[in-house]
C-alpha cells in the first residue's frame, strides 16, 4: 500500500520479475518462460488497471469467469457448464500458488466472494496459496458496494448488506486470518453508530476499530514519493490534488490552483 507516486507499480513489477526468476533458477521447478503463468496469476478490477500491471495480466472477471452483474445464483458454477471448463483451464491446482491483485481499493466484498469460490471450485486450498493485494485504500472505491476491508454488516443507509456481501466479508477475514467479528468487544456498539465522527469518540470504540484489523498477514506501506515528473501539471495532480481528495476529502481552493 502507499500514497500516489510512492512506487507501488514499480514495486509490483520487481516482485513479479523476482518470483519468475526464482522459479526459473530452481532446478526442481519445471517453470519456464511459457509456464510461469500457470503458477502466478495477475489481475485487477478493470481493464485499464490490468493493462498497467504486467505481461499476461487480466481482469478479475475474465480470469475467474465472473459475470458483469454479480448475482448470488451465479456464485457456484455448474460443473457441466462451459464456463466451468474455461475456469479449469485457467487454474491448475498442482501448479498455481500465487494471486496478485492490483488496485484492490476497487475490489468489493462481493467480488472477493466470487474469487474465493472460484478457487475452491478448482480444488485449490486457500491456506496453501498466497494472495497479494496492492493499491491505496484511499483511492477509487467499489461502485455501489462495500470495499473489501469493510467490516460493516449494514450499509450507510442502515440497510442490511446482501448475503453475497456478507459472504465476501467472512471469506476476506478467513483468508487473512482476522478474528471472527462476534469475538471482537464492542463490535455491535461500533456498528450501531451511524456517524463516522461518533465512532471515534470513546476509547472502547477506538479499541474495537483496532481489533477489527488485527489479522495474520504482512503489510508494507510505501510513504516516500518516488515519482519525479518534470511536468508541473502532473506534479501538482499527483502531489496535491490526489492527496487532498484521499478518503473522500474535497479539494480546497479554486480550479486555478492547478498551474
């Protein structure tokens, strides 16, 4: 994770190149240039994002044979369907071991439910593979859906989240070894507060928010801006405009603030 311009995309490409080199240098591995994609899968929520990742990256919809409109009835594929056959061509449980997803801020809980269900249908043990999420949670969020890391069972309109969304919430917390929600002190109290400001008032609510994210995973935060654009408009957009708009903050000032 990291702010705009801190080198997330560059780091991603270095990670992929290093893993591929490691596979090819392993004498016990049959991974060659033409087969590393059997072991590593690269995907992003949109076509634009996937095209910026690396060679052979795809959209999550294409890689996991997910329909455009997420519907719970399509969660599990019929094993006699052509879609299921295509899915099996994408994943070999004896070879696949790493999934890398870029721009995960756009990944909804519903989509994660589909991703994990598809992996399970391919006889892949989620405990025996690696899942790497890359992005900035303060940037673009899912449209009309709860973001992947949200622990809420109710929407901001105080409506019950769909069962598919709850499914994704449970799967996400299981994969990254977060504690079950029912075991977290004051979880119900935190969720009953409708205003984000109210959720920061008391020590017990603050402790609850912290406990919600205590999973068993490694996190790397990139903080130093590495991008060195010479274009002043690009510099202003990356260093000021995007930063001011993070987490939904409205940019202060007039339009002519951009040179």
